[in-house]
């Protein structure tokens, strides 16, 4: 039977281990319950001849927990450490120890494959399809068709994996036919995807169908579907303009919005919500000025993300084109990366924690439990902030710089986006630029009106 603990604050603080902290307001404000568990832990560390909290590992916390059936004592210890040593990195290690003890054993799948609901695994495609993709990967032409760009191969493979999933769900053979294309179209429409997404899906299947010499009826159906959703995508641009208005047509507005998101972290108690907010702020700020594609947003310290001593730099290879791409991040945006490194720790630990991130090749965006985020996470965070994915950042930058600096601004936007063709820039500007110019003209007119006699604008 466990002996009751009746120690008072005075009893605990009489021990010499507490002498360095006497007079510390955090110590004064800590409850007796917090001091009891923390005193037990510090006594444990003394038996382990450990003198620095910075040296703590997950294993040390697990040893302290001993043979207890739950991690309840470690949870109490976390509250105690947060009270007495606020912002210390050892709390992050303690949280990892709590998670390791709280994990329940999971039953392993017999197949070892991740279960997919909207596609099949690549190895499940018909052998003829896999051979065709092999030729595409090798850059080989077929039936007068060039293979897709290297960076788009994964997308094309995914569309065919989705199509086969739809075909099998409908009880159809593993083939590219009118019936399987219709089954795929039904599934895509049921998911309420944007017309532009549907257009790109059918265009990818159409490309593969031509490459593998599918029958004329199938090719005609795919051409019709691509054409239909091309028209619908063009008509749907008004929705894009609504989202653009949420961004203020300006990276500066997005960065300001990111600062507001970050400032609210301190008011949140949930560690999960805190980390989501940090990630959302960083995703919005960084990719408003570096609007790369979603596949290129998965920055990793020491691999694609580096520290020069005063600023962060990016060195990567663009997924679509395969071109090398490098960028110096404006030091005014350092705070967004720093906060993802600190994860609530005191800024005094920034240099040490940054070095650990670089040495451990840690992902920039991680969850509150320290795991890399999912593939579409950055786009999801943009959607939470402005109502649409981060792909709109390219349009924002082209629109903003095109208005402010003309052709020079367009060239700057192309460099920031990793683009090389002016036709691409024109596609991103066009209607959005015209609308933004009208808005700017209206704003300037209002400014003139505010500075002048309003009667000059009245009809007489």
C-alpha cells in the first residue's frame, strides 16, 4: 500500500536541490502537488547522477515511471515542469515519453499494404498499363504521343489507379473502356470536386488512352469530358475571384493575417490546436511569397531548408519541371519558422533546438506529436485561412507584382514561382489581374474622394 504524501511546500523546499530556485516566482506560484512530483523526479535524477534537464531523454522519463500501469504520474510531472520550468525543451521530451507509454498495440495487417479507398496500389494495375508507364518514365514515345513531363508522372499514375478502383467497384473488367471511364466519371462527380480538378483528371486519362491506343469510342468520350469540364472550369473562375478577395490580392495581407493567427497561440490551451495554429500561420506566410506546388512544400531541415546565421534558405528541385530552385527567405519571416522549431519553448533555446532540427533532418511542418504532416496539409491550412488551397498563391503573386511593377513584376513572380514561360504567367494573371486593377482604381478613387470635396463626385 502506498504511503500518503503529507509533505508541505516548506518541507520540500528545505532540501538543497531547491536552493538555486529560491525566490523564483515560478517556484512560489507552483502548487504543493506539483512540487511533490517534481521533487520526486529531481531526487530520481540525482540517483542517476544527472545534473542537467537538457540531457533528459525519453528513456529517463520512462524509467521514472517505473512499473506503473499508466502514464498518469508523467502527466502530473508535465504540469509541474511547465509550472516551474516554463518553456524548457525537456517538456517536449516528456510529452514524447507520455505518448510512447500511452500507445496501444495495434494488429498488423496481413498484407502490409496501406488500405486505399479511392484508388488501387500501382502494382495492382494491369501489367500492360505498368509497362506503358515504364515507357513513359523512360521518355519513350508511343503511338505518336510524347510522355508527360517527369514531374507529372505521379499524377498521371494516380488518375489511372483511381479509374481502376472505380471500375472494380462497378464490377467491370480491368481495362480502359467507355464503361470504366463512365464509372470513373460518376465517382469523381459524387466527390463534388472542382471543375478544374475534373478537367485535369480526364485529361490525364485521355493522355494515357492515346499513348496506349485505346479504342476510338473511349478516346471520343474522354475528349468530350475534358472539353465539358474545360468550359465549366472557365465559368467557375468567379469562385476563384471570391477567394482572391479573401486574400486582399496581396502577399503582404496574407503575411499580416499569418501574424494575427500566430498571435492567438498563447490564448489556446490544447497542444494540438496550438501546433495547428503555428503550422497554419507559417504555411500562409511562407508560401504567400514562395508559391511552389503542393508537392514542393514538404521542407526538411538540413535537406531543403538551411540556416545561414541570419536567414533561412531553400534549396530544392521542383517536382513538376525537375529544375533546381533556391530562395533566400526574408528575415522578417524568420519568426514563422522559429516558432515551428520552438513549439512553445522559450526563445533562449532557439539556437540549440535549430541545430537539433538540422542534425535530425526534421520536417518543418509536424503535428503536435512530432510526426510529419500529411501530403495535403499545407493546402488544407490555406483552405482553413482563405477558403481555398495554396495553389491560389501563384495567382496572388502574379496579380500583386503585375499591378505594382508591370513586366518587371511579372518576371519577379515567375522567378518566385519557379516558372520559365511567359504563357504560364499570362494564364495566372489575365482576368484576375484585370479585376484587381479595377479594385485598385476604385480604392484610389476613394482615396481621392476622401482627400477632396465630395461634391465634385455628385451628379448635378
